[in-house]
C-alpha cells in the first residue's frame, strides 16, 4: 500500500531509523510537530502508514482543535517542535518542545521483535506548575482502506469474546466533501478501574487481506483507552493510558517534573488477522523479562478449581498430591484458605498459616509435595487486606487506597498502595519468610476486586494514583524475582481480569479464567492466545469422576493448548479417565517448548461464545497442534490454510479417531455431536 505525500520533506528534516525487519522514517520542520511518515519491513519497502504526529499532549486550560469524541489535536501537542534526536542500540529518542507552555517531550521508540514499543516522557520546562490531562502512548495513521476492526470484550467467566466488523460500519461515510467538513467518526474502547481486562481487552487490530494489517496493545494495569478515528483520508489509531476524560486522571508537574506514559506496542504484518496476531505474539516474547527458571514451563497442579475451592486441610491435600504426582504434575500449588483464622477472604493479608488447619502443620503438606517429586506453591493476594485482618490496623492509613479521606473498601477487601514503603515492606517480609521457612517455589498472585478509579492520596487525580500503584506493584514483582530467581510467579485476577503486559512482561503464567463449566472454557482457551502468549496462557483442566470419557478429553484439551494448569479430584477418576489425564499431560510436556515458539491461528475464525465448533491451531512452522472442540451436532469442517498438509489425531489415542478426508487437497474432518474434542498434529 503506497501513500502519496503532497510535499516531500527536505532531507535535512528527515529521521531514518532501521532495525532488522523494521524501517521507520519521521519528518520534522519549523511549522509542524515531528510526524511518522513511513513504516516498512525493510529499507526498500513501501510505506505502510500515512502521515501522523507521533504524540499528542493535553494540559489544563488548553482547547482542542477538532470537534468529535476523540482525544486528538490538543494545543500543546500541536505546538510541539523538533529539538533533537538520538539512536542508541534498539532505541530511538526524539525530543520536542512547545515554547509557549514549556512542555518538553522525549519520545522513545524501542524495537522489539517485529514490533515497536512506544512511550513518551513529558517534562515541565516552565517556571510554573503544569497539569497534564492526557498524553498519547502511541499514534499511528493508515490510509483509508477496506479494513476490519477487531476488539475483544471480557468479563468474569467470559473472557476473550472477540468481535470483527468492517471499519466502514463503525465509521460510516458521511459525505464529508458534500458538507465541506471533516468527519467526526470515532470508535473507542475503554477500560475503567483496576481490572485492566475486566470489560475489554487492551488489544486491537486493523486487519486487511490485501495489504498490511496493524495490531496494538496498551501495556498498563490501570485505566486505558484506544480509539480509531477518521482524519482527512486517513484512519488514526490512538493508544492511551489513563486520561482525564475517561479515568479521572490528572498529573501535576512542578517545574522540572516528569511523567512517562504507559507503553504501547505496535506491530505490522502482511496477511490479515492471523498474521497481525502472529507479529504481536513475537513482540510479546521480545518484551518479556525472562529468567532461567522460566524456561522449564512446568505443569502446575492447583487445588482450587472445581476441587477444594479455598478449603484446604492435610487430609484433603494428601490424596490430591498423590494423584497429581501420578498424573505428571511438576509443581503443586495450595490455593486460598491456608492462612488467617478461618475466613480466607476477610483474613487476607497477614500470610501466616491458619492455626489448627493442617494436621502436622502446613510444613507436613509441603513435605508431602516434595516427597512426591513436585515443587511446592502457595496462593497470595498481595494487594489485598481483609477488613478483619490485624494488618488492617497495623499499617498506616497512607498505605491503603483512599478517596475523599476514606479507605477504599470492596466487599470486605482493602486495597494496598504499593507506592507506600510500608506496603512493599510487608509483602517483602511475607514472601521472604515463606520462601525461607517452607521452600516455596511458586506463588499464585491473585487479585479479586476492582478497586475502582484509584486513590487520591498523593495524586492530582485518582486515575494517576492507580497508575502509580500499578507501576510500583510491577516494580515490586520484578524486584522480588531478583531476590528469588528460582521462584515462579503467576499473575491471576479472578481468572483473566488483569491480563495485560504491564504484568505479563514479568510474570511466568496467567490464569485465563475462573470458568468452571468445561464446555464454556473451550471458547476462552481458544481465544486466549490473542491476548496472552500461548506459553503463558494458564488454561485450567479439571476432569471429574462425573464426566464421561469424551467430556474428560474435552476438558483436558483446553489445558494442552496453552499452559496446562491441572486441577480436579484426580484420585476419584477410574483407570480410563485417569489415563486420558496422563496422556494429555504427556502430550503437553512433549510439545510445550514448541508451543513456546508457536503462533496462534484460528482456522474457523476467532471463537464466538456460542459457537458449536471451535478451532485453535498453534503453528510451530513445519508442525502444528490443532484442537477442535464440538459443542453442537455433527458437522463436517473444512480447514482453510492447511492445503497439502497431513492431519493426524494425537489426542486422545485411546478414543475413536475422527474421520479425516481430503477435498481438493484440503483436510475435511467429520466432527461428531458434542461435547467432544480432539487434538491433531499438522505436518
């Protein structure tokens, strides 16, 4: 796709920046801000973008230069002018300044795999205070075209419900030339509160089949917003962290003060939707902070889902430990309920074992886990303090989220503020003690309430307080891993309510849902790789004695097609069902390192919540895993994109083979009535 610029910039006003598979060009002059004018996959490639300023800044007292619902075109941003640039390693830094307000912006473009991570630091270069109301994390414009827009809705137990609509439906043609006016079209997706993926997913795609597609993500656990806006023959994608309009965000900068935006990740790929998600997958791998312990990708058994549900005891745990080890689990996590004085919710926060809960003490259960060759883990909710916990009375008021002089309380939970040293010190002591006393090798870090817009303690607006806390929490998690490099940390949030790469860039694993209906989980597991890396997508597999053999295979398939997160009363299964569990664990263990290099493909499209047949392919190049789940009647499924390739059933091998034939060199699979599922190797 070629973009014609009415006037080419002078060579001395051009910035060229290239990395393998990436070539960006910017122009700057005295009459406009620095603009991105070229994005290609190499120095000789055609431009994939239209002209766009690289940043927009809104400050208190400013007016906007456009009538619509977008966050574009504010005064301070429009007045920015080039002040220098420097390329160093995988980063390009561009400096701009607004002489009128004193706003100075340093924009950082970081090459990461096939994509670019963008963030901006705003500095107050004036002699008086400056109040920021919004700063874009990333702006990219493309020429108008036959794009589809993809976005994902999410809620508790129903994560990852993707939608794909033509851009022309979302931003209709209003005959702007007839009216002699610019269009005001704007399609926006916004997250509110501290569940960063509790309403929508912080990811979007502009997909096109005959040209380059764009994918992006917002990398914050606080409020965020992205929008697609029409502007004079172009479509601009704007990505934002918290803003005044949507999140009660305001940041007061004293003279010399600075603020850095939430990062935004952008990727470009030829080939439509799946190619865009493949590029985003590689980008996510490039921004992760990996440790040697992460490379093992172990199978974890957790005693919560459809099992003890926060009611552990020695007598309950021992048979689960025995069965988990026989199934092939390598880590065993004791979930909620091991602490406090009886109420795991209201007692949360002190992180000491409940007296009398475990015969022989918690150490007896930990020792039993190790005796079976597994590594022990514990559940924590580090940001929560129950209203009945002694800690709620010991910590200073400023260590909690507060609004209007009162603590923020949500269903018996108080929210710690990790900007405060007492909050961090408390969790440092707890983690260090549990690692030292029990030899814990895995922590499931949960987050179960939406604390709302944020905290107004030491913040101009509560949205800024929430952003500061989430950044401090990420720093705490990274620092804790530095002290305990041998310990794995899971990011959980009532399942997938905080599924963002502020946290996932440092966490080992992400629980994808709390959904207990294995039929519903199929859609969640199949959609998960659009939001989280397959090797981080902790899909629960929780077989039960009440399930048929086909239902057992159905439930286990979700776990194999991501990171197998095992649960259930495995010791109650008969020999046939238990064999299906062991077979799934063995298949996943054999494929897990190939899955960690694979790209997600959806041969039948991203799954709909009520779809009767769901497909997910994890493409590792010359070979792939393909899962098919049947939730309806019989059907014949043609698999586009697999022309000329062989398809062989690899799970389960002990149940009937699904019939496979070829039609014009395309595999066609006869899917029986559900619930039933199979996994195939594609070569």
